[in-house]
């Protein structure tokens, strides 16, 4: 099984291969592009035929019917790659979630065992660990004030 570092390096190599076609957009720009990209496949096919049949339209858009067809085919092929990348990401996220869950389960078990053992003077050195974990857990449970709401002195 490859290491995470090996996978990272391979992904970097793939990124280097496609970086001319990869663009990072802001969420707003992505929404604009997504909204503007909505057109049915049937309309696309009819347009390819119209562009191929009329030189005037081809000149107006700066592209022949064949060039438009090739662009559509390229887009479809990239859709397949996109789907595969999404599936890979979902799988990696699931595996990572399972690992984090396993770590959390082990940590909880170890803490429960250490808490019991720390009651015995033989394992008194575990008391520091138990007290520190309890302190950290109580800190995590504290309610935090929402940042966007003004405090009493600000109103």
C-alpha cells in the first residue's frame, strides 16, 4: 500500500501535467460559470449542426462546427475524469474519517483504563495524564461566545 506521501507526490505530478487546464476560481466566479454553463445536450448538438451548416455562424463565433464538436467531446472526457477524482476524494475522506474514529476510540479506551489505574498508587504517574486530559476536555466543552454578536457593553 502506498504511503500518503507517495500519493501526494503522484497527485502533484498529475497536477503538473494538467495545470494549464486547471483554474482556481472564487466561489462567486464558479457560481457565475456554473449558471452560465447550463444548456441541454440536445441544444448543443443542434448548434453544432447549425455552425457546421452555415459559414456565417462559424465566422461569427470564430469556430467551425468540427472545432465546436471537438470542444464538446473534450468537455465530456474531462467530466469522466472529474467524476473519477470525486469518487477518489470521497473514498480518501471516508478512509480518513474511519482512521480518526479508530484513534478517538483508542484514546477514550486508554483514558478509561488510565483513570482506573491512576487510583492505585502503583500507577500514580498516570494521575498527571488523567488530570491533564480532564482539564483539556473541560476546556473543549466550554461554551464560546459567538463572534458576530455584540457583547453587553457594545449595545
